[in-house]
């Protein structure tokens, strides 16, 4: 298991935005932090009231938005629009090109969300957009499969051999980590709270890279929110 302390993440600060970058992004560049397998971006964004990202275009990227705090008003060129609430997960496949905006729906309250980019298996796809509100009771029972390849047991589709499981353990909860031979590299990110894995404590912002041999369960110290990505072995990438 390789630990990735959250305090070592990149940082950017603007009048309305405070962001923490798990991997190289924008002005933050670290050649040792260019992503893990097909997981290219994981930003923890905090947007002040009235702020946000005005319309801009993405191409050929699977873009996931996981809500932690506040309300996010989303609008895109496929005609989709709506407001995301805490716990919501959105997947937008940019494909051959999609324009969208992400704005804080409140003028007063802070918005916080994770922005995640996964490199797709194929370029030039038809842009798509879908949103999931996971079942909170199920998330407290164990890791739930929320996004992954079409045809598998996932609510949202990713155009890549990558998956995302989500869990909201209560204090002292013990949860086994999902294992998948097709995606043997696992990246665990603590969005909120504090957990222990293999005797190592991870707090909000910390992450760990695990192989299939790392089979110790996760134990929550306090109520937490944890994301677990299943990824192709890096040596299997073209």
C-alpha cells in the first residue's frame, strides 16, 4: 500500500475558488503526480457563494462530480440542467465535445465537490450525461458500485475499464474493500472523516494506492465518506 498524504496535494486559490489537486492540474505540476492509471484528475473544489465555472468546453474525458456540501447548478449543451445536492454523483462523458457550466446555486453558502477526470477508452464518442443519488442506507452498509463499464453492475456508465465504489461508514464500521481482477489497481480517497486501512490512518484528503494483495478491511474512526476506484494495472495501459 502506498500512502498519498492530502497535505502534499497541489493548491490553487482564486477570489471565489480554493482547490486541492491530488494530481498535476493547471498551474500545479509534479511529474510524480500525473495520475494513477486512467484516473487523471481528482480536485477538491471549494466555491464561494455566487462563484463558479462559467460555460467552457471539454473533449474526450469522463468527468465525474461528487457533491460534498452546498448546491451546484449544472447546465450543458446536451440540454441537461439541474441542481446537484450533497451525496449526488454526476457522470458526464465529454466525447467529441460538450460545453457546460458549474455554478454555486447559492450567493451566500459555500459549495464543495470533487471533480474527477478519467481518460476514456475511445475518443469521439457521443456526449452523454447522467446523475445518481445513491441510497444512503446502503452506503452505510458497505461499498456500493456506482460507476463503471456498461453491462456491469453499475448505475452510471464509464467508457473505460475503470470503476468507482462509494461508502459512508459510521464510526467503528468495518468494511471489506471490493476486489476485481479486471481492475487490480485500487485508489482509495477519503473525502471526509477518518478511516484506518492496514493499520494506517487516513484523514480527509488522504489517499492510498492498493493492489489486490492489500486485503485488510477499512475501519472508520468517525462517520466518513470514502471513494474507491478500480483501475487497470498501469503496465496494461497502451
